[in-house]
C-alpha cells in the first residue's frame, strides 16, 4: 500500500502528439514481442522472421511494388473507415462492401456493353454505389431502429460472400474457364493500367490518395464533417443542436461503404481481371483496414502511412509463408495482436503516471 | 456483534467503551488532517472536523467544496490519503460501508440507494444477517419498522413497493434503513434538494426527535437558511479545507456566506420594473409522454409574454423536463399545441425551432449542451454553423468562427487561454457561460432555461441570473424551470406549479408565499389562475 501511494495517476485531458505516436509505436513493439513467442514455437528465431519480412517487403524491386499494390485497397478502405468511425459507426463490414463493389464492377465489365472509354469510369461509379448501398443498409437499421452496427455489418459480409460464390458457380460462371469457378476474363478496356510490368494499378492509388485528402477536408473543414464529428463525439448534443443522426450516419456509411466498393473495383480490374472466389478477391483487406484506420487514430491523412505499414506486413506474410514454411495465419495472429495492443494502449494516453520521490508523512 | 439501541430520551450517551475519554465525553466523530486527492483535484486538503455527540452539525459549502467526499470517507466509501478518523475517542479504520455500520454510522445519500421493485421492509432488511434462520422474520421486522417509524415521525407503509412511493417517502425509507441498522451517527447528504417545503419541515421534525433520542447528525448542505434553521453548530468547507466552525446561535447568514464563498455576497439581484409585452408563446392543452411511455404532461395550457419570466416550480420528475423538450422540438407532443408568434411548434424539428429564435439552456449542460471534446470555438457554433458567415458552399469559415468566438468569450467573460481549448477543460461556470453565449446570441424571442444555475458557484450564479434579467429587459419571454424555489421567487414575474404533468396553479411572484407553493407542489390545486 505504501508503494502504491507514491505512484500518482492523473487524467490527461488531451494527449500531446508525441504521446500518441510513442504509445502507438510502443503497442506495435509489444505486438512484435508477443508474436515472437509464436515464431519461437515454430522453432524460428523471431529476429530472423522479422528480418525476412522486411527483406521481403523492401529487399527487391518486386518486394517494393508488391507492397505498394497491397497498400492500395487498405488505403481506400481505411480512409472510408476513418469517416465511419468518426461518426461512431463501427463498420466491420468493409469486407462485404468490397465484394459487392467487385460484383458491380464485374457485371459492368462483362455485361454492360458500354463503349471502352466509359467502361472503367462506369465500373468505379458502379462499385462505389454498390458498396455505399451495402453500407447504408446497416446504417439505416442502426439509426432508425437501433440495431447493433457491429452485428449487422459483420453478418452482411457473409451475405456478400455467398452472393459472389453463387455468381461464380452459377449464372456468371465463365464458359471459357474450363469448369473453374471464375467469370470470363474482363475485356481489355475494363482492365486498369499498371506502372510498367508491376501490379500497381495506379488509377486506384491516385483515387485513394485523393480520397484521403478529400476525407481530411471533409471532416475538418466542411459542414457535413462538423455534423459527423458532433454526432460521433456527443450524440446528445447533436440531437439538441438539431443535427439529424440518421442523415449523418447514412452519409458517413455511404462514403465508407463506397470507398470499400472502389477498393473491390481496383482488385478485380487491376489484379485479377475477373471475378473469382471471395477470399481471393478480398484478401482480408476489409478486416486489416480496421486496424489501419485505428492506428491512424481516425485521421484520413495518416491512413496513407498506416496502410503502407500494414502492406509491409501482408507482403512479409507472403514471404515468410514461402521462405520459412509458416502458415499465413501467423500474420493474422500478428495483426490481431497489434489491434489488441493498440486498443489496450488507448488508456495509457488518457492518463499521466508520475512517481512521487519524496517520503510521504506516515499516517 | 449485536449492539442495542441507545435508550430513547437520553441526550448524553454513555461512552464507557471508549478508553481515552477527555473531560468525560469524547466527541462522536473526530476527523483529523483528512487529505483526499482525485486525479487533478484535491477534494479534501487537511480537514479537521469535530462533531459532538447529540448535535446537529451542518457541513456547509459550495458545490465542489469537498463536503460529500469528506462524508464518504467517514462512511467508508473512500479511503483517505492521509489523516485519521476517531470515533468516541478511539482511532478506527473504516474500510467499507459495512465497517461504518459496525461503528454505527449511517448515511442517507443525495441519490437514494433503494431497489424500486422491492417493498419498503425488504429494502430495509436488504443485506442484513438476521440470525441463523433462512426465513425473513416478516412479522417481527414489520413491528420493529412500525415502532421506529412511529417514534420518529417517519410514517410509511412497510409493505408498499418503493416505486410507488414519493421521493419524500423514499427518503424516509433510507432514514429507517439507517436506524434499523442501529446507526448512532447519521449523515444526511443534501437531504432537502428533492423535497417540497412541507416535506422539509417534516424532515426537520424527524431530525430533532432523533437528536432527542441521542443520535448525532451531520447535515450536508449549501443552503444557508437550512443551516440557520436546523443546526446546533456549523462547519464551513471551502476548497477542501474547513474555514471555520461556529455555533449557529452566534452567527448569521451573511457571515456564513462570506466564509463559504470567500467574499461579500449580494443576496438579491436587482429586478428592474419592466412592462410585459404581447403574448410570445401560447401553450394549449399540451400532452406528452416520458421516455418510459408514461404520461408526463397531461393537458397543460399557459401563455408567456414578452419581457416576462415565467417560473416553473415543482418537485423534479413532474413534467418539467418533458415540457422543455416538447417546446424545443426534442420530444413529440401527443396532443395539443404550442404556438410561438403564430407558428405551431409541435410539428417543428429541433433545428426549425432553434432557427425561429428559441434559445434552450438545457438541464444537463455538459452531456447535452456541449460537445466536451470539441473546442470553445466549435461549441459556440453548434447551432449556427450552417449560417453565413460561418458557412459558405458547405465549407466552414474558420476566420469568422474565431472572430465570433473571441467576441463571445469577451462578452460573457468565459475564461480560457484561447478559443481553441476543449470545452471539457472549462469549469462548470464557464461551460454555462459558453452555453448562454451561444443560445442568447441574436436576441432570441423565447428562452427555455432549465436549472440554469444548478451546481454553479455563487459568482457564476449571480452572472447567469443577471443575464436572464437583462434578456427580460430586452423583451425576451423566458420560461425558467428550476428546483431552487428561491431562484424562482427571485427572478419570476409569475410562477407556474407543475404536479404530475398538470398545472396546479399560476400565481404572481410578488404575492407568492413559499408555503402555498409547497402545497401546490405536493398536488393541491389552486382555484384561481393568474394570467
């Protein structure tokens, strides 16, 4: 008890930037340490594993370009999620929103018959609208009926997954694909151009960076952003000020879902050039982007950095899978640990701990 | 350990169990050098307090002076960082309320700790070990409760469910609960804040008979009149320290107020003579329900004029809150009309009503009236961020917002280093100034002010009241909802009393008698209504 009385815990009202950054970095280091136990369990030195991850991501031209192309969907989805999280809407459904975006783009690419120049713009618009619609459903359910957003967004992922499964096994199954569950390949006009011979589909990357800037301005400088922040920070005050909770939630989720939908467009038009199995299309980006947005502390501009960070991890995961013969799931464990430590470390930012050196008067 | 009750009518309790008795009689409670800090605040800073056996000792201080913290330490809810507690000459450690009860200390909290669905007697025996039998000794318990109730004027039906009782009756249950547990020292935390004037005088009668029976009472309050009326001695707490302990008979209100606040206090705000104008708000047969879907307003009608303050009095929970919400568009009216200058408000949204020039100072100024994590500048714009010059083409104009904020901070003397400070860092008084600055900007025609000075210190209270009177002089119609009857009497031109969602009477403030208002608050209807 005597020892405890010398430690003072004070509430911190607004954590300074260095605290936010150092606590975030500390959380990642803690995750690295704990993940090291798992590498050990496989009989591999954690240092070697982390070295391989870094080498895989940065050690070659291929490594770097593959990292960047993995950052693209994380960037798009992550930017959208920061806006949803600002409005206090827990969108766990980016995975499904990405898939319906991919479905819309594939439908337009394969069946619309639009002229070549209009095809890609139509696919992006269609993907955005499909993702937005998928996001608006749980937003309406929550703001109108009070139904839990975590449950509905998560469950709608499964609906999207089975829609894709049904399409590629059924009506959209490609006659030219010799029995594989894929659609036919997209026409050339529906394929995104890339940087040289890499898989960096740069139009999507440009959209992502532009969206980060737009989202930043939206949140900080516009009327709509002000409403989103008020609803997110204090819904009671929002109601009192006459701000419509329904309108704000729908708007934030239309944007968040739409961004995920465009990420889906990028994946099918830039990487796969067809619609294929849902796990291959999403690559778990919808879930990883939650951590991306959280690590960015809901700041859309910071997502540019954190999306790249997690792309390194994903790319590194691919590499250790091959070079060390480890299951890819280990990377998921690692991601989970990072989110766990990030959320857990939040409390450290809200308190200041000091140690009282001088002897206290005995009671 | 079983301890028997002190024999009734013996004022001086035998203190044979205490060994170090000085001059025959040790004080019932002695707190020495109590220090208690919470993150960022020192709630008690070396408090010394002596409560003699058989006295009513008032603990007087403003909100936030540390009264409740000190008593929670005595009741075992908090552990002091430093200092000792001495009971009847013996140093003790009180680690929990259960320990406090073993030392025969009971506490009646400001917000009651009763189980609404259980009966009075079940609440009273809750958590007590009544001997080896697993059965509840209902007959014996009931008899014992009836005896205690009769002796101390605490009539209440032991078999009634707590949710059926009025607030005053629930307080009696809390007192009975403490007495049943053989409390010898009874701590009452702001017991009158929820009572009508009649109930207050009943409570005071009970407290006197308890003291006659040998109990010691610590009475926490910030109301000077109560101190003068009930206490034998009074200790004044300011910013966590005792600034004086005096015999009530040797002091007066002015001296106590000076001790409590630390400076001279003006008791009466000057209310200028203003001729009231035309009808601004006309309410006709208004009905609504509360959050649980029960009837909250049951057909109320009144008119409110320009340059008039209409005070709404009533025990809390009688429809005041719902009335303010219906008039500001936050709650749907089930039936009836509220017309603001020919515009029916009952079908308008909160935003439309605010845009019509209705200001709303909400009951919960922090939870509802501000966004604590956002800046002063942003909070000041909460209701006008869509209007020029603050918004153009959907973008916010930060320069205009800053100019506006700096002007408002000056005009309403909101003290903060700059307008980019988060609202949560402001004191209660400054938060209320911020709310007023926002709501009163642009000279509203109608002001709904709910509990505008609740929990504020004396300085901020004076400023808020003066601001309201100023608005009245400028021609605003003001609906003042308050549980502070003194405030209602001081500021209002007319007083409307609500009881169970109905108007019991409307009377002119200059002829109003607190006793009559008390009767109306308790539900007796007045015949003649003043318009």
